């Protein structure tokens, strides 16, 4: 699991990536103002797992054979990762898929609400017409 916090030009954003079982799940959290260390720790402890659990879409990643990495190499890899800015394209793709899924469900729900409202208005109009016809 990896948390990347970066400035996107307007807000501080945190991207959480979880690569487990050959699947990559990613989600985005908006911090707003520059987060303090305590804020980031609270996010990691309290909210990060909930965000990942609510993420429905994931991407398949090639499972690479895990072998022991030399500690010096691991330190160099961590340092280069810290220097690199931005989010991996796989994480962006997972977030985009999640957003599209939410858009689709939102559109379906709003369409149903519109149809229900139109049906209710038609029913009221029919009742009014019947009442007028009966002379009330």
C-alpha cells in the first residue's frame, strides 16, 4: 500500500494505491490546505482503509515474482520514488474507472427520480381533470 501526497496547483491531494493479489486499487483524497504530519497520520489510521474498501474497480497488474531486494537498492528505490512527482498511470486509470462507475450510477438514479417526478405530476394532473369534470 502506498500513499502519495502532492500539490496539483490548487489543492493538496493524496492518492492511495493498493497492489495486492495482482489487482491495483487506487483512490483519491482531497486534503485541501497543506496537510500536517498529524493530519496525514490520522488519515492513514482512520480513513484510508475505508476509502479503499469503498473502491469497486481495480486493474489487473502482472504479478512479479517477489525476491529479496538488497537494502541499499531498496533505499535508492525509495529515494527515487520520493523525488518522482505525480501518480502512476495505473492508479490514474483505476481512479478514472471508479469515477465513470459512479457517474453511471448517478445518471441512472437521477433518471429514475425524473421519471418518478413526471409520473407523480401526471397523476396529479389527471386527478385535477377528473375533479373538474365532476364539478368540484
